[in-house]
């Protein structure tokens, strides 16, 4: 949870409404992560699956696996677009670049980072 949208979103929330608004993270996200780590991860680990779609494949069949995989892929593409746009907004604000240049540079940076590892 340290992507561009989270960092920009929490900073904007803190600036607009006050720092106390970021406490939703402690109230919602931290207990959820603890629950997933202590309860759900041992369950998935013992099931010998690597992902939720794979668990759905074993539990409910091919159609639920396909549906969850498609939903995950579409959401990943949409989130990637939002993250590139957020990074471009930062580059535009800090460096004064046109938005399309900032998007291309952000995409190139992410591509190099992913390729190099």
C-alpha cells in the first residue's frame, strides 16, 4: 500500500481534512492485514494454491476461476492507468512538463524498472 495513489491520496486527505483522516488506515487496513496473515494465509498455504483465483478453481471450478481472473486482470490494468496518471501529475507539478510528456516518461520509467527488476 505504498503506490502513487495511496501516497498522494493520504497526503491530499491530510491537507484537505486534517491528519486525523489518515487513521482510517489503522482502523481498517491493519486489522485486515493481521487477519489475512494469521487466519487466511495458513489456510491458503495448506491448500497448496498460489492465488485466490487458483483457490476458486479448486473449490468451485473453471468458471469461477475464469471470472475472477478476468476481474483481476481488468482491475490491474485500470489501477496501472490511475497510477501512471498520478505519477504524471507529480512530474507535471514538480518539473512543469506537459502532461503527455510526463505520462510517457512515467511509463518508460516503470517499464525500465520492471524489465531490470
